C-alpha cells in the first residue's frame, strides 16, 4: 500500500457521493472518481476496486442506468446516469447523512470548545 | 422499503445479467481499460514518462480480475449461485468417475428399495390395524384344551358363553356353508356366512349400499334377507346400483338383497354373502350339537376396559363350568381363549415376514458398509485434491460444502432410483402374492414408506457419506497430504484396518443371509419331495356342489355321484374315477370321534371321516396294507365294515392285527338329520397314510366308510387320466354337464378340472414366495459383498502402484504380485466368513423357534455357501490383482 494514501471514504458513503456526482449530469467511471477527488480537494480518493463494483451494485438496484456513448474525444465510454429511483435515494441518503453529521458534531463540539 | 415490483425488477436485471454473463464481463473490461487510459493520460500530463505512467495507472487500478469478481458478487445470486456452482462441479466430478458414482448410486438404490419394499409389506400387513372400526377390540374365540391346543366352539357352548360374558361387549357365531348362487350363466358356488344376532353391530361396519339385518329378520321366522360382499357385487352383479331389493336365488331359497358391504369387509375371509343364522336354526342339526367343531367361527368384541388376556381368563372360568356340565363333549377343553383378530388373520405369516424384515436389515447393513467403505476410500484418494484446493485459497467451508454436495447428489440419485424400484417391487409383490397372503391387497407404497425412504437416505448420507468423506479429506492433512499420502500403502494403518473390518463384516452378514436362504430352500425342496401317500401325477379333481333343492336327500345325492363316476369312468383316456367327500391335499376334512370298546373315551381320539366310492383306492393309487378295500357290493349295501389308515391301526392296536377289530365312529355329515349318530363298525382293511393337510403337515389318521353309508352333500370327483392320450378337461367338463347341467357354470367349464400337482404347487406358493424373496435378497447381499471387496482391493492396488512397480522392476514374478494382493484382499473375507458361520449358529438357534419348518443347520449348506462366498470374493479380488501385474514399473515410478 502506498504510504501517501489519502483518507478512505467512509463506508456506506461512496454510493451517496456517486449519486450526488451523477445528479449534476451523466459521467463515466473515471469522471466520477475525478469529480469526487477534485471537489474534496484531493482528500477523498475513490479506489477503482471499490468504485466499479459499487457502480454495478447501484445499476442492479436500479439507482443508476448506464449506456455506451462517445466522449468529446471520440472515445467509447460507459456513461452512468441517475434514474428517478436514484434521485429519490440521493434525497434519503443526504438527509440521513446530515442527521448523522449533526449528531456526531454535537457529540464532538464540547471538546472542541475547550 | 423495496416494493414487490422493485424486487421483481431487480430479479429480472439479475437474471438477465446471469444470461449475459460473458458480455458483461467484456464490458467491464472495456470500461476498466478506458479508465486506465484516462488515468495514464493524466499522469503523463503531470510529466511522467509514458512507461511510468502506464505502470502507475495499472498499479492504481490493481487486480482487474478482483474487480470483476467483486462486481460479480453483486450480480450473482450469492449462496444460491455458489451452490449451483458446487452442483455443476459435483455432477462433473460424478461424471468423471462413473464407476464410483454408479456403484454408490446402485448400492444405495438397492438398500433403499429393499428396505422400503419390505417396510411397506410389514407396515400394511402386520403393523396397521385391520380396517374395521376399533379393530383392536375384535377377537376370535376358541375353546382351549389342556394341552394348549385350540378348537372351534360349538353353537350351544357359545350361547353359554354369551350369557355370562364378562369383558365382552358382544359375541357372535358364524356358520359357514357353500351355497349355489343362480346366475344367468349358470350356478356359482359361493361362501355363505350365517351370522347370529348382532353380528353387524358387533363389527361396527356400515354397509356401502342399503342396510344390514333388522332384528325381525334375525329371528327364525324372519323374512329371508341377504347382504352381499363388495367383491361379489362387483363380480356377479356388475356393481348394479339398484341391487338392493332384488331377489336372488340361493339353492332353494330366494332371499332379498338388502345391502352391500364396503370393500375390504371380509369376515370370515371366505364369506361372500351373509344371511341371518335364524334362517337355518331349525334345520341345521349341527347347530344343536356340542361336539360340532367345524365350519364355523366365533367372534367377540372386547369391552373398552379389558384386553384379550384378561377376557380370556374370564371366559375360561365360564368354559370350566361348561366342561363340568358336559364332560362327554368338553372333556379336556376346560378353557377358552380370545385371539386378537389381527393375530388370527396375519399371525401365521408373521414370523416369515419378520424374517424377511431381518434379511432386509442385513442387506441395508451391507449396503451401508459398502457406502462407508467407498466414501472412505474415495475421501482418502481425494485428500490430495482437497489439499491442492485449500492451498489455492478455497476456504475450508467451500471444500466441505463441495464434498457434501457431491455426496448429496449421489444420495438423491440413489434414493430416487431406490424409491422407483421399490414402487415396481411393491406392485410386483402384490401381483404375485400367493392368494392366501393375508391383506396383500392392502400393500402399497404410501407416504409412510416415502418418509422411511427420506429418513433412511438422510441418515445413511450423513453417517456413511458425509462424515467419512470429510474425515478422510480433513483439511488438517494440509501440505502433508499434498506430498506424502501416496507413499503409504493405502492411507494410514488405522484406515486400512477399518476397511478390512468393514469388508469382513460384509462377508459375515452375506453369509448369514445366504445360509438362511439355503436352509429355506432345502426345507422347501424336502417338502416338494415329500411322499403324500398317493400318486399325484395325472390326477385331476373337480369340486362337486349339487344344488340343494334338487339333491337335498342322501339318496338323490348318492345317485348323482354314482352316475358321475360311471359317466367319467367310461370316457376314453380315463383310467379311473371316484368320489370322495374330502380329498388330500386340500386341507379340508371333517373329524369323527373314535371309540374303542374297553378303552376310556378321550376327546383326542379323532380321525378324519372319509366317505369314498369303490374306485377311490385305485384312483389315488393308495397303498393297501392289510385286508381289503370296499367293493361294489359294499357300495350297494354297506355293512359295518370300515377301512382305517395305518396310523389309526398303530394308535389302537400297536402290537396286534387291526383286521376284524371293533370301533365306534359317529356320523359326521352336518346336513343330515342323523348327524352325530354312533356307528359300531368292524375293520376290514388297513391302508397307507395320506397327508390330508398337505406336505408340511403330518399324515392325518383316517377312517374310511363306503360313500353309500353316508352320502355327503358335496364332494370331490377324482379322475386319474392315462399317461398317454389323456381326456381333455373340456371333454370331462362336458361329460359332467351332461349328467347334471347345474354342476358347472358354462363360463368356467373348461378350467374347472384342476390338476392335483397344480394345487400342490399352489399350496407351496407362500413358501416359494418367501423363498424367492429371500433368495433375491441373498443374491443382492452377495453382489454387494463382491463389490465391497472389489472396491477395496482395487483401491489398495491403486495406492500401492509405486510399491508394486518397484517390485516389478526388481524382478518380482507376476504370480508373486497377484499373491500379495490377493492375500491382503482375501484375509478380511475369510475372517468375515468365519465370523459369519459363528453368527449363523447363533441366529439359526433363535430362528428355529420362529420358523418352525426351517431345517437344522446342515453342514453341507454351510460348506457350500462358504465355498460360494469364498469363490466370489476370490474373483472380486483377483480382477484388481491381475491389474496389478500390468503395472509398468517406469510409469509407476514416474507417477510420484
């Protein structure tokens, strides 16, 4: 394992991140990984070994759909797109994540103020 | 959260992914390649060299196969898919080793089918209650003698019993008779049961159609009514739904059909129709005699609070008083016994059926031993494969699962085959069952039998399939198994010893079974060869039952018999014809009490009462020992002369000549008014003994009187044909019909004359039946034992390939190699045989109490069977041994 490894994505949140990313428009796997890395200021590294199985899983659940399209550079790539079910799921996960963050920070805050 | 529709959509997506498995894999590969390409481009744009960038990109993506597999897990059906894979693999494995798989499947199928078949028979014949309501309360009633014997109870005595019947809720008396039922095709002789009051309410069985007798009909003056059995209704009345109310013609009576009993209602077993006893109370004199003990039944229903044993005790005290009041009739018959009806019906076949059950248990045991052996052998030889799998990263659970699935597949195949075979076997058993196997028509393969099959398969699979396989291929072997196993001669020493013990056990069990079958065969052949006292070849009989309205009195009956004999005797091809009331080996007969002047009267002094025509001695080729047989003039005007059998002569005059001695016999024809009348007689001849009750029974002492002295109401026409150009049965039947058309129904005219040899053969058919079953089982046992020793020896040879190869290379002769292999293979077989002989001695000692006609342990049988087993074992071990001599030393050495 490389020593410069960045923080791992919290288990269970990868799907949410992918959903959020795709809510902005259809993207291929590489694009999704780039997007997450860039928006997290290089903190969140999406491993390919997790990303692709996750995409398959989400496709199976009907949260995303995929089709082969040409990239602007005329390369064939598999583009993933949010389905209505995926959009709904994103809402659910977002609000439960918000609750979780709030809960965690209300636990952590007193210490921080010291 | 997920609705059924979504769940369904998911399932569809999964299923489609399954079917497009390869395409999806290719797609994912493309996707990853594209990803790698972009990554590479990005790295190069950051200034990496082309080569470094490609390496870094590949490193980052990592193991593509792993990604494929991880993705796959999400698409596949998880555990189900896993199991399916195991299944495919197991079937592949099974197909790769056809010999092994087939042996396991067939062994299991054999064990299961034999067990399930015999279970079905035991269950339906012995275990289940009879089909009557509260059948466990039904008992047959008998008088019980001082010597432990039983006899039928007379009607007056039964009336005494039922007056003070503690322990019984009801008792009923049944009188049997043959009646002639007039049908459009001609008369048909049917068994009629005259039943005393309350019979049907005692049986608690409701009729299928109509009703049973009402009290008025049961009175002597009641309207004549008849209840039909289901079979008779189907056979002779075409299941006519409007039969109730029809008048039928029975002998001279014309009773009205009032009901039809349901199928399976058959008490007594010969009854085809039932009439009230009241109809014959006035004219059947036998019903008034206390010494009338034939053609009847007495049945009782125990009250709910008692059992057969205590009811017997209560009834015995009643009978004791009866015996004191009538010492001349009851004498030593001072007790009574209530025999559960089921025991009465199936009791006699019980030991034989249990013996079959025992045989099947042995078969099953041998089959199990085979399976254990096979799977142990197999497990050991696959230990290596399992170790490789474990080393390559399969989990222990996966390897175990694979072994279990493999075993299960074979078990299921074996069980399915076994149940199918059992189905055919049960059908065959039913079809070929001798007519007197009780309840044979009830035998079927039902859910209980299936449950037994399932349980058996489960237990066998776990005990003899899964456990040995897992133990032998225990992952504990690890690398050691990978490297070392081969060099040891067939697994560890303990395993080798275990296999030897198992093989030996098979041989001893097979020996027990074979010896049992051998003994039974021997006693069967002895029975076949038994001298019945007369010549059975070319001897034919016809049961004559004259219509009672036409031949009611003795004179007309006698005239009919004489005309019949004369007519048939004059036919070409007929050597002699005669008439007799009861003829051997039919199993029927009527006894008379015999009294000798000056000798104390004993109720044991019975002899068969035979009334015969003048030609009987010649027709039967019966041996005349002393004096003479009856002549024509004896027939015209019978004097006081009687002929006795040698056993009667020996019983009363052991040291003297019986000729001219006096004895008193008693008229025994139940239908004649002078029934029971004493007849003082003189012995004019002594003839050889005949086995009246068949080859399995001792000859019955008999007293012969001229037919004219007491013309029976029915009897047997005996015809001895000439060996060359015998008269055809059809010609005989036509001749009989010419004399009296009402004697034969036209329908059956051709096959009514039966060969005595044929009826003898059918008398032995229950034995033949049991014997052929037992024989089949012993052959199965032999085959299984052979397979066992063959499997173990081949395995040993395969395991010792290297050692044997080296021996060959060092110059060992072929003979020497065969000998080493054979000796190792045969030692367990020999030990097994020896133990089997010991076991047989023990078992035969026990079985002799149960199977009375099994012969004592014959050394010839024992030696023959042991030799047979040894020979089979030798061949089975020799085949692999011969293979050992063909081992190429070079290949053997290279194999390591």
